[in-house]
């Protein structure tokens, strides 16, 4: 996002309804918020080529660094994740 802003692009960051960037506050009808484990982040975002969860995963090689826990890029990405409501109908 920062790169696009530096280049003069207008940028909108969209969040799920009721998600936002604030700390979790329980509300009527909302279940306990979910978070992705570091292992799931590796499997589905940063090192998908190592897990082959879909045929094209071998082509996913654009992640900076090695994409593993402990790598500075991975740790920064993981720390930016926020809780979410794991219910598409809410």
C-alpha cells in the first residue's frame, strides 16, 4: 500500500464488515473472532509452493524473503494480521 501511495495512486483498504483495525469488541450475534496460525499463513500465503494445496501453487514464487517463520518479511506480514469473524453471513 505504501508503494502505491508514494507513486501518487489513490488507495482504499477494505475491511470486512465489523472487522476494522480496532481491538475485538463482542457484539450480539458475533462469534469469537478467529486468527490464522503462522503455519496457515505459510501454507496459504508465503510458501504455498512447498505445500501444493492447488496445482498452480508451484508458480507462487514472488514472496520476498524465504516466507518462513523467523524471516523478517514473514514476521512483519504475520504481525499485520488482525482477528476476523469466521462467518460469511454475519
